[in-house]
C-alpha cells in the first residue's frame, strides 16, 4: 500500500523504479542534494561527502552517477563524458583541468575526459585530464590514469596505470534496466534537458 501511494508522486515513482538499479534514487540522497543543497545542480544522485564542480559540463549516462559513492571529487571545469552503466567507486577523482604551474589560482589546459560504457572505476582511482577510456575498462583501486586506453575491454592499474590484462569482448555483457534513468531524469525526457541545461 505504501509503495502504491509513493508511486503516485514523481519522487516516489523514481525511488520505486530505480530501487533495483546500480544507482538507486533514495529519499535521503535527494533531500541532502535538492533541499539542503549538496551538489544541487547535478542531475544525478550524489553522496553528501562527494564534490561535483560544474555539472553543466558533465554528461553522465544511464545509471551512471559520478559521486554517488562517498568522497569523490568530480571536476567538470573541462568537459567530462561518462557512458551508461559505468560504476564509480568511493574516493575517485576525475579531473578535467590542471592548475596553471605559474599561477596556481588559475586552471589551464582544459582537456575533455571520456569514459566509455560498462566501465568500473575502483576505489581511490584518479583519472587525469585528456584521458579516454573505452567501453568495459576496469580501473584498479588506487590507480592513477595518466594516458588513454580508448580500445577498452581491459583491466588497467598502477601509477601510472598500464594494461594488466585484456578481456574478451564476446563475454562482456551489455545489460539494460527495464526503466532507464539519466540520474533523476527518465530517458525519454533527457535529450530536451540536455539541450537546455548542459554544454556537452
């Protein structure tokens, strides 16, 4: 009965439809974010302890929520694109612009970061400006990714990150949820939202 009532309201419907996904919308996360203002401008759910800068420069795919886990730093000074169904662990940093080496109050060298679909970014990993990762890239915990691996289908790790092993594309599963959301936004409404609010 309670769920039936909640489904009548927009937030309740989103909570119900995403509860079995990898980035479920919860009332407490929504409250901290949209009412109390922690990462309010992000269109996807984020943890209270994560920091998202310039979400208008960030395109996050279906069930992809950078900063959903605690302690993340997602710096959208340059553009960031992250594909659908990509999971991002706690304390992950995704950096799209460096400080100017001669005037560290300024950022320079804005470089786009691109992460493919069905990737996994492990705990404490750092993705640096200009990096491109292909679909099904697994980034090991604590890795510092300084260069691109656009071919994907690999496990990378270390500092600087290098290929540990390759995976078989034929065995990689491209699953889909029955009801797809870009963060808080149903798939059918996302394109109009993107045109109005995002620069990516």
